């Protein structure tokens, strides 16, 4: 954990884990498929890689790709997984 990209992507991934586990232990049948968590998990890994490469090489382009990837992961999580939606 050396760069800001490490910390941000691990925090997002930890949040995804918490949402998945919280929804898995409910009394009702889980509504989420584990496959819906795959795109943001891969997005975190790829964004982290781009960010780390950008920091190591001083490349602003890689860092911009990392920022866009993180934004895409957050948008996907908000609109598809809906972590703030109350489940009954």
C-alpha cells in the first residue's frame, strides 16, 4: 500500500464486500448475483494498476485512466448494485 490508488481501490473493494455480505445474511433470498460484483472488482484492480504505473512512470495519462476507472466503478456500484437502497 504505497499510493493513493492502493488505498482508494482497497476501500472501494472493502465496501463492496460489506454490501455483499450484508445482503447475503438476510432472512430473505438474496437478490444480488455474485457476478454483478465482478465488474467493479476487476475495475478496482485495473484502476489500481493504471494508477500505480502512472505514479512510477510519472505519466499523467495513466493517472487519468485510473481516475476514470475509479469513477466508472463508483458509478456502476451506485446504479447497478445500489448500496444505499433499503431492502425489505
